[in-house]
């Protein structure tokens, strides 16, 4: 029997990493590309946990890198599902950087990745509904439809005129 | 004396890679995270070429991964500047995947990265103007302002009401 | 002012990894050496969290690898301090392996690592006491002295006759 | 025809490595986890040489890291079988660190790993006896039974009361 | 139908890399071994492009490393076929190193690799003729026979007395 | 006081490696580029041992790859100095590949690398004479001058007419 729904908390994945020399630019700060590599791994595991099957990256939303991360920092990635759409899942990933000896800790950035669940034959497979539990879960769940419309427009698969939810972008914070 | 402007073609960077076993998911297809890692390296070199200095990743726009890339494929990344904004540069990266023995070749995906030029002391540094040369260069140059407004709104740094250029998203293909 | 004590829960570090092709033996199962590499990273971060400074590996206790871990498995490492001894900390690391599509999940193994806190000049530095909170924390705390005596004997730094705590090994499960 | 026994010297494996930036902690010294990764590879090759088949890591005994290893050091790992037990082999690994320009050389640490020989179908397979040749080989051979009992007790597979050999731990150096 | 010939330009492969900490010696300069690793990848892709199939490295000619490459440099490898010989192809690879902030750029070195085309069953496979287009292509094409004779002599597969082309080494620059 | 000479045997370096998935081509066989990477490391350590200082790769002689190396094979690299020339050393490296379960073992290839000794300031530094001990050492020592002349001609630094030793190439096996 197929599982119909799962709680958001069942998909939570934490991944701690150390910023090592080969992950840094000439100033010794963590490169964005390495961070996205780790985000993809953490997000993919969260998608596996929610779907119960292998999941592949379908898209990545806009990511901005605000502050540089010093060498030797501890990077804590936390990923969880926000909402499921038939065979795809939106995954929210938050990245915290901490330089422990320097007592510096901040949210480095966050991102939304979309993964598609894949069955044994490599075909897309239906995923359970995601049930929000916390207030944050609910906010993320509510925004998911709007972000999905933006994604479809940016990928050229939806006409802006049809994006009813997205129109709220001009009224609300995404 | 400071260089005032540079041609887009001066920044072109090509990076060929092979999809190796450790870059793949359980189906043997290239992971999105590894591809973004390579895109960040290629884009960063293009930004260095345009600015003449080290450049750090400031943001990555929405990327969608449409088709899976088979193991052993040749991945060709091509990066170039599209437009410069004071201390930042938008870089366009196109990824082509080719399975040579199977005679399969397709554009895997494309993305816009933004890099900030950094001087010796780690501070942002003014970059030359980017001069478009081809028709594609011009289209990319023209769309850069609109994409920049979308980025600022998504990062919460601009009010949608002020995004005059972006309003065209509802009329035109980005 | 120096921090005198910290709760065990303040040091908890979770690290999720995927078993990738280069981490495996010819049967496709995760190599013990790669697992110990990850355990050392996770344990070192927990030791940094407890001590508030950089910490280096001083010793690793007996580890046994009971079941093989299939390719593509999700490896979840959880590390936390058990007890502090002047400048050193014993860290407990538990490893869970999960093959999500196959619905297989088991505790792969566990281990005790000892780390020494290091100050800016590379010298050992006093660490806070570790305060156990849960029942498991208390059991781990109580056993730490016995394990420390075994370590000192195995390293040739203590005479067995002086190991009062260790004698309990012949009565109790370590 | 099955090989009944092999000399210890037939299994000797030497592995020289350089300590590279990504293998080091923030003080530039080699991380314990990387050293254990190399020890596992060297030990696994020695076990393959003795058994004539693939071998997987079953356990690692207590390892202590006494001195830090400077960046750029040459690490020389030497592994050899000490004694065979039906389908398993105890492997002794000694690690020497040498900073050649600084004329510093020392035994960094040593460890006992246990590997199990595996046949084509993934099942444990009988291994040849190991015949000690040098005085050191003989000492290692003689201590193997005692270490095996300690391992079994630590893994909860033997009652301390049954460990006749191990009782000598309270009289002799392991 | 089999392709009989291909232009040299159809095989051109460009590969840009950054010199990262783990690729360098204790002076921070790029190690020759890492450069040869990248040359082999770039050359192998060029050989795939010319032959339309997988190609394996058969030999590498003398390479000399004249100048050290500073950390953070951009390494640009360019590979192309020079001449085809039944189932093998000679590939020319040129390496340019550029330290962009320091405004230093130079040809680091160049090399000739030979690859053999392999069919689906792992057997050597006939490759198309390579048609030189530029003056440089022609010079490289003309020298290929002489270099091939040197290779065969050095590999002990040809008697020097039979190397008619090679005798020109004593008259001309290779 | 400066060391005037050292025995060849003092420089011997053995490096055992396993051929892992990421080191292989689509047929699963070890890539030439990875092998050259390991040869450079092994050769560089031998050069450090002979010179007592850091040494950088100056050139690599012709290498040919005769047989493919199966996945999971044990690769044994052995490096030693053959002859010293003022500030440079010729290093001979032999590579043996062994597929232990399949009972296949063969000399994969061999090569001559040249390294230059570097002092603390990054300048070339005089190295001790290399004293051959075995018959093989003597043969390698005797051929070193001839190979050096070939290297200088190939690098365009010597006129063929001046290469008295090299003329023997047309009479003798290199």
C-alpha cells in the first residue's frame, strides 16, 4: 500500500561540514560552487526520505551569497521538504556558518531546490503529500505554489498571464 | 590607468569535463550539485578575465535540469560576461552534454551567475563596462537589467513596485 | 570569563553522507577507512562545539564493522561529548546506515574518539565540564573513566594494577 | 589446490603519501581521520596479499595519535599480517612521519586492523596460516590471541571470565 | 557508413582549471603530476571527438616543466589531433598559465599524447584521417611521423636503423 | 657540512594504491593520467629523500602504457634516483599492476622523471652524487647521460650534433 502523506519533520536532514583549503577562493573563503554541491546532497537525501525512493535534482531557485565564510568554519546545512507536487518535491535548505574559535555564527544563505522522485526503471513516481507542522513549515508550504509558478515562467513553461499566485510577488515578500 | 571597457568575447571561458562515477546518482547520471560546482568555477574564471582581479560568487539565478546526463559524457561549459554593474558582473553559462559513442548531444541547461570583483584588501572593486558584440551578446545584455531587478526583489532588497524593467516579465520571455 | 560547564546536548553534531562509488570496495560496500574519516570530522566538530576552540584527534577506541553498507546508502553520523577531562574530551559517535529504496536501516557501528582542545598557540587548553542530561548521556558519562583507563593501559601510560575502574570490565559490559 | 600457509613477509605493503593541505586541521597538521583512511587502504592490500582474495575491514583496535605531523611531511605506512584466524586476519600497520627538509622523523603511531577474506559470492573464505619469520613477527603473532579476546569482549561477543589469554594484559605490555 | 576523414579543428578541446591548494607543492606551485592528469583528460576528450568512440592513453612523449605556476592561477589546456595512424591518434596539448591579478601569462608547456580508439568490445578500432587546416596544423602533421618513430624506438619496437624519418632529428627541431 | 654522496637505495620509495572507480575510463581500466599523477608523487618523494630538500618536477620522459589495468587492481609504484646532475636528479619509476583475486600480475610501465632540488628561498640547490649499488642501478646510471642529452635536444636546449652520448641510441637499447 502506498503512503499517502508524511510529516515535514520526517524529511529533515542535517549535514555538518568543515570548510577545507580546496573549497576556498584565493582569499580563503568558501566557494559558492562547493556550497551548492553540499546543498544538492543534503536536499537529495531529504527528498529520498520524503519519497522513499531515489530523487534527482530538477531545479534550483535563486541563491544569494551575502557574507564570506572563513576557512576552518563549520557549515551546517539543514534540508526539509516544504510541499509535494505529484512526482516532485520542493526542498528548503538553510545554511549556517560558524567560526567557533572566533565566536562568529550567522545564516549564510538559504535556497529552494526541486527534486523529482524516480522509480526503479528511471521513471517519475508519485510522492506522498507533505504535511506542515510548525509555523515555519506552514509559511514555506503556502509560498511553494507561488515559487513553482515563478519557476515555470522562468523555464518558459508557463505564461505570466496564467500565474495567478505569482502576481502576489508584487504585493508580498517571497 | 584603469581599463574602462572590455569586449564580451575577452571573457569567454570553455571548460570541458568528463562525467565520472563519483559525480553521479545511483542511476549513473550526473548530479546537479557537481554541475553547479563546475559552473561556479567556469563563471568565476570568466569574471576574473573581465575584471582583471579575483571575483567571488554573489548569486545564482534559477537553474533547471531538464535531461539526465549519462555516465562517461563530455560536459562542455561555456561562460561569458553579459553586463557589468559597478563592482558586479552577470555571467552567462551554457552547458552542453555529449555522449560521443552514442552520438547524443544536447544543451543540458544554462544559468546566470553574479560575481563581485574584489581588490587585494578584500573590498569590492569597480569593473570595466562589458561591450556586447554578437546578436546573442546584445540580447543577454538587454535582459540583464530585468534579471537584476528580479534578483534584488527575491533577495528582499527591492520593492516590486520599483521594478520597472521587471514588469516586462509579464510581457516578454526572460 | 571562562565557561565552566556545558550540557552534552550543546555539542551534538549530525552529519549525513551518501556512500559514493569511490568510497566502496570491489563489492560496492562502504570502506571502513572512509567511514572513520567521516567519524573523525563529525567528532572533531562536536569537540569544537564543546570546547569553543580547535580540537585535534588524540585517540580512537576499538571500532567494529558488523554489517556491510550498500552503495547509494545514506550514512547518518551523530557525535556528542560524553565527558571532559581537563584538556581532553571523549566523543561518542553513532553511525546509522539506511538504504531508503530498499527500506533497510540499521546501526552500523559506534565508537569513542578522544580529542584535545588547542589554543591559538597550539598548546592544550582547559575545556568545560560536560553535564549529562539524558539517561544515555549518564551511562556514557559513567563508563568514560573506565574507557580512559583502558586507553592509557593500551598506550602504555598506565599500569593495569592501577586501573581500579577498568577492573569492572570483567564484571560489566563496556 | 588451496594454499595452506604463507610467510608474513609475503604480505608486506608499503604506502608512501604526502600530507596535503586538504588533509590537515587549521594548524596545518595531518588529521587523524585521513591517516586512518590510508591505514585502511594499506591494511586491506596486505590482507588481499595474504588471502589471495578481496578482504573487508572487520575491526580496528585502539589507535593513539601522539605527535602532530607537519604539512608537507612524507607519511610511510607499512602493513603486514600478524596472524590468521580461520576467515579473518589481524594486520599490523606502522606509520612513520618524516619532514625531510627539517630533518625530523618519528614513528607517528601503529594499529591493529582485522580484515575478513571474502569469496566471489561475498561470503567469508578460509585464509592461509601466517608464518612469522622475524623476532618482531613472533611477538606480534604471540600477542594476537590476547588482542582478539579483548576485541571480542569489547564487541560484547565474549565474557571476560572466558578470556584466559587477556588476563595477561594485567601482567604484560600489549 | 564509416567517416573517412575529419578536420583537425573538429577535435579541439579547451579545458580551463584553477590551481587549488591540493594541487600544489610546499611552495604553493602547481605539481607536474596534476597537470599531466588534466592533460590526459583533455587529450582523451579530443581523441573521443576525432574518433567518435572511447579512446585510451597509449603513450606520452617527453614533457618539460619550465616555469612554476603560482597558486590561484588559471590553467588553460588546449588539445587537438595532429595525425591519425590506423587505430591511434597523436594529440597535441598546449598549456597556458595565467595569474590574472598579477597580469602574468605564459605558455607553461606542451606535449604529445597518443590515444588508441576502442570499440564496444574493447578492441582497437580504425579512426578517420586527420586533415590539417592551419599552418600550425600542417607543421604538427608533418612532424608526427618522426615523433612516432622516436616513440617506437624508445619503446623498443623499432630498430633505430629503420627510422628514416627520425634521422632528421639531427637536422631539424622536433 | 654538506653530504657529498648517497647510495641509490637510500632514495627508494614504494607506494601502493588501489585502482578506484573515479580513476578509470568507461571500460573500468585505470586512466593514464591518474597513474602519472601517482608517479609524480612517488618520484617527488624519492627526490626529497636523495636531496634532503623539497624537489619540483622538471621533466618527464616518454611513457608508454602497454596493458590495461583492471578495476580493483593493486598498483605498486617503486621510485629511486638513478643519477644526480648538479641541482637535478633523474628518478626511475616502475609500476607493477596486480589483480590479486584473478592472479594476474605484470609490469605495467616505467618512466624517468627529472626533479630539481629547491632551497628555502625557492632557488635550485646542489644535490649529492648518487652511488649505484646493484647491477640494475649501474645500468640506469650509465644510461642517464644519454637520456639527459635526448631530453635537452627535445627541449631545444642542445644541438643534436653535440650529443655524443646520444648517438649510441642508434646502436644500443635505451
